[in-house]
C-alpha cells in the first residue's frame, strides 16, 4: 500500500521550527495529517525527529500540535535498527551511543502512530560533505524605497564541492546574540499582579523571575534574576541552494548567506554567526527547492503559489491516511565567527538601548528578556564565550 501527500508551505514552517514546542492529542477532532521532520548527518548524534500535526489553514485552533507516536525507529543499510526515545511530546532523539551517520550509509525512518498507522521514509544516502573554506562579512549601508538608510553586515562564504560530480548543496545561517533587559525597573503603572505562592497568592507587582519579592519593607532580593539575560537565535527564512549558483568547477565564491542588521539589541554585545553547508540527494534537494520557491513566490506578483511541497514518506500499514514531511541524510560542514561592535566602522555609531522611563511605565527594555524576541532562552549556549 502506498499513500503519499504533498506538504503545504504552512506545514513546513512548523516542521522546520526547532524552538517552538507544542502539545496536542493525536485524537484531535481536527483530524489533521501528521508532519514529520528529521535528518541524520556525518556529525556525531544524537539526532532529532519532530512529529507534529499539519496545519488546517481554515481552523481557528492553534496549528502547532505535537504528536506522540507508538514507535519511531531509525534503520540503516547494515541492518541496524534503533528506536528513538521521546524527550518531550512529539520530539524524539537517538541515543548518543546509537546509530552514527557515516559517509555512504543509507538510512530511513519508520514511524508507527498510536492508531497503528505505519509510515516509512524512502531510503536516503549520506553523501560526503564539501567544505566551507572561509566565512566572512562586509559592513555596508542600504537605502530603501522610502529613502531610509540602514546598516548591517552581509555574511558570505567561499566553499567547494565534494568529489561527487553534480552534488547539490544547501547553506543555512544561525546567528546567536545576547541581550540584557531590566524587568525589575517595571513600574506598577504597567506591571500586573504576579501571585506570590510564598505569600498565599498576594500580588508581587514585579515578575517573579526578577528574584525580587514585595515585603512590608519594600522589595527584597530572594534569588537571582532569571529573565534579565537571554540569548536569541536568528535564521535565514528560506533555503540557500546551489542550483542558483551552480558551476562545473564545484567552487562557490562569495555565496550570500544572511544580512545582520545593525541595531541596539543584536549588537548589545556581539553575534555568533554560523553557516552550515549540507550535501543533498536529488530527493531532499527537491524538497528544499520547493520550500525556497514558495518563499520567493510569496514576494512575487507573477509567480503562482502552488502550496505543494513533496515529502518522502509512504504508508506501509494501517488505514490509509496522509503524512507530510521528510527524513533525509546529509553530509555537513560548518564555519563560525563572532561579529562584534568593534567591527562597525568608527564613523557609524552603534545604537544603544534606552532604558530611561517612558510613558505608561517603561519601554521594551523593561520587559522580561524571555518576552523580548522569539527563540529566547536564559540558558547560556555551550559555544558562547563572554
């Protein structure tokens, strides 16, 4: 039995989001198809698979729905079969000592849902990665259609292909920056009531994460602020693929990756810029090209939006049903660098956050840092160097 379904563009936005975790029952009355996303690479594991429901664009219910499965197994061409463990709803990982991706290996994912339906991804070969030779950036200014000038860094890479003729490549950017806010400065004119469990639910007019508690003698510090320092991630919003810059030599110079805007938050300290180069098979390349093309179509007056993105899962057992998504194998290479305010030309002032009092009790700098931007965490990344 073989049942395949195209993946909508809205669905892949959910699949490719690594930071939003969602919770929902697989027996939802919405009866939406399941969406699966994951990959294995030549880098050491563990490897992660996300399982969600897809999006019903006509529904007013939350489209972000995590789905648990009965079994999720990773299989290779050597006969290895590893069952992934669920670390949180809909998020599955391999063991650190489990299957490790190897160049030339062939891999597939088998997913058995709670209703007994079983799906398998088509086997995908892990091709050897090319190499990112250099990551560099140029500071410049741009003027938009309204005449407004903005400044930023254009991140680029020089790279070369592997020995396999005609290999396809994808580049992705991940930027991480640190910022500090001062929620302890939030005035009662803007603050709400934060029930203090240690005072029988009485109002603490500052967020409890500030570590400050209201007492009869005023605010006293009872612990560290856990929402004053955060790290945030920024990503390219569409895959960067080698089909647009293909050349027979396999050398890619000056590939434009991402523009980092100069503003007071991103450059409060510095930016950790990382570019990942991934080798793709024909099937996985087709998947990401469909995503890229739809992103381009959204900004075009002339290119039609098809809404169809090809997945690579087939149903092998159970009641015929839809499934979306991809599990693929990829060889990866990466480069990273810090970009700091010192890299901004001295003639251009680096904007500073204004923490001064404003109307209605404070500005954006008085928010909890966890509410300031998406993709926020108060856990210092392992790679971050202060």
